[in-house]
């Protein structure tokens, strides 16, 4: 009779004080949850609270005055603020489109097996690993209108020297080139991961059926790698929207304040002018946009997941 | 093999053009780090010249170059950077692994909300919360300390680590723990001795990503580390002296900074790709 008891049962009796799954789950979640809550909850509550105050961190003795939503209305009624949003939008659109077209094409080309591919691939990843501040200074050095190497190449092609960083329109493209240089590798990495995840027999079947390489790319490869590509797109979109390191190093926001992104302007309000209340309101607006964007993408992703 | 019959020409051209774009500036970074003051500003820019190591000497504060007012002397900052990014990476990976396991195996209430919350921490613009970190840190006595920056670095990577690790755990069949439980082992034993060894690659990939972001972190450090705890990127950004920007020194610092990351990346390159796929496949399965 004793032997008939399933092994699991006796074992469970033998270790009566085994920690329950509930406890393990709680213990495992605790550190991550504690750190995330500490680092997010406190600043967020403060952010919402201070965004309704007329307050400067430099002048705490002066006290704070509750002004309701005036920080928001003041910011949103200022044309220079809207200009920053338009400029940031242009930058985000340009850089993400460039990174995506180049990144997906290069990742697709890297699907071919050839000698030394791993080494080339790793070298192609290098820009992403550099420190953003160094990347900014490096491109500023190369874009210098007097002695920069970019203008040397331009003169080799028979054009005159271009004032890359002194004219707002040019500076936008200069930073796009630098940003795309740094972050296209990230798109390549994720797109490669996506392409490798597609079962090879699907492509083989399409090939046997006589599908052209172009058809296979647009009808098989692209749709099947969509979930990862969407995530890559979302991450790049948000990072580009947050971008301020490159502008800090390359243009310093100039000429004037023509190449300040939203994040750059926020940094200025918070840490040059020290308008803490107004900066908080600005940060809330930025966060609303970012959370909105990501909710749209999460919805797209779950839809995509269901279709599969 | 599906790609065999395609012409190699077009992929070769695509990769070739891209490599010129990717490598040109890298080459220029290395060349500029070896140029002396005259070569740096020569027109036309020179490809061949006698290398000059003063940029590197300034970075490490060796010899005469260390006397220059704008020399960085990065040794202190190097120690700070190593301590902060290694501790931050270890903590983020450890906590992310635990949380990733819990999210993969237990359907506790609010799990999906937690996952979105964890991801959304990556979306916060640093400037938006920096003022309050500043206040919070001075209250906790963490201003300008390595401990404070370790906390920040752990925080910025924790969400990503949780996501990638959850993906890897999703790839390990749950039967493994079930069999172990039936045979009288505890879940902790099964987790530590059976499941963890199976996701070693995932841990390596997660550590790789976390280390890149920790090592290069600038936005938080530049405000929170004022003197004592300055890391390498913060120190580099201050290399703009009265005599203008020390280009050779900045480029040399860039080269020095990228070497450990590049070696690390090369070692874990196989797992990186795996990590990204698993992360997403895991997501669409839930």
C-alpha cells in the first residue's frame, strides 16, 4: 500500500516547510518593485505637485505659491515652446526614418553567410557602444566648417564649404546624420534578431513557389518580423524624442535657440533658469506625449500578437 | 538554404556602403586621438602623419601633459566608472532575473501592469525627474556618492533586464520545475540548479546591454555627480577649457572608453541576438 502513494506526495510530506510559490513570487518581485517604485513614485508625485506651484529650487526661502494650471497654460500659449515641439518632431521623423530604412536594409544584407561576417557585424555595432557625449564632440569636430573632414569631402565633390552647425536647417541634418550613425546599429541588431527568428522553411517554400526576392522580402520577411520591428521603432522613437546629449555637444542648442529639442529646453528651464514649477509642468507634458505614444504601440503589438 | 541562389552583388554593395558610413567616423576618431595640435587643424585634413600620444597622456595624466590645466587625469573617474557600472549591472541583472522569473512563472494580479510599468521607466526623460532625484538624494545623504549613482544605474537598466530575462525564462519549458517538484525538490532548488544554468546566455546578453547603458550614462551623472563621484563621460564633457576644446584628448578618451564595451560585446555576440528574439517571442505568447 505504501508504495502506491505517488512519489510527489511523499516528497511533499517529507519537506513540509518548503516555501510556498506565493512567498517566492513575492520575494522575487520585491527588490525590483522597491527600486522602481522608489525611483518613479517619489519624483512623479513631486512632479505633479510642483507643476502647480510658482517655485524655484534656488530660492526655497521665498516659498511657493499655488497657481493651479497656470504653468501649463503659460507654457502652451508661448509660441517658442511650440516651435521646440515642431523642431523635435522634424528631428524625430528624419532620424527614425533614416535609421529604419538603412538598418533594415543592412540587416537583410547581413542575412547572407560569408567569411568574416561576425567580425564585420561587430564592427558595424561599434557606434552604438560609444559614449553619446564623445559621439557628439566627434561629429562636431568633423562638421567644423573651417577644417572639418566632412567639408573636405564636400570640396572634393566640387562644392563650396558648408556651414553645417551655424545654420539651423543644416544643423538639423548634421545631428540627424550623427544620431543615425550612432543608432542605426541598434535597428540592425533588432532586425537581425527578427529575421533569424523566421523559420527558414517558410522562405524556402516561397522560393520553390517561384516568389521573387523582392516579393519574399515584402510579403514574408517583413510581416513576420513585424513585432520586433515595432518594438525597435518604439524604442528609437522615444529615444529620439528624448535626445539632448548630441545637441548639447554638437550645437549647444544654437544658433540662438533654434536647435533646442524639447528635452534640451526642459533641461534649460530646470537647470539654467531654475524655474522648478514650470519645468515640472513641461516634464508632465512630455511624459503624457511619451506614454501616449507607447500605449499606441503596445496596442499595435498586442494586435499583432493576436494575428499570429 | 533560402538565400543561396540570390545574387551576392546587392547585399555586398549595401554592406559596403554602410561600412564606409560606420567606419569612417570611427577611423577619424582613432586618427584624431593621435594628432598633435597642428595636425588637428590642418587643411586639407591629413590621413598620414607622425602619431602623437599627448591626447592619451592627458587622459591618463601621465608626464608633462598632466600639468596642462585642461588635462583630465581620468584615473579617479575611471575607478568611479568601473565601480558604478559593474555594481549597477550586477544589481540590475540580479533583480531583473528574479523579477523576470516571477513574471514568467506566476500569474499574480497586476503582472501585466507591472511589465508595462517596468518598460515605461525606460521612457522617462532624465531631465524630467532629475530635479527630484537631486532633492531626494540630498535628503538621503546620497548626493555625489557612488552609492547614489549605483542606485540610478540599477534603476535605468532594471526594466530592460526584467523584460529580456522574462523572455528567456519563457523559453524554458515549465515542465522542468514541475518534474523537479514532483520528485521532491523545492522550487528554489529547481530555479537555482536547473533553470538558471539554462538561461546563462540570456544573463550574459542582459548584462551586455546593461553594461553599455551604465558605462555611457551621462544625463543623470552630469547633474548628480558634482565632484567626488564623477564618471568618465562626465569628466570628458568638461574637457572644454579656456583654450577651446581639447579634441585629441576627447577622441583619446572615446577610444579608451569603447574598448571594454567592444570586448564584452564580442564575447557575448551570440547571446545578444538570442536575447532580443526571445524577449519578443515571449511577449507575444503571453
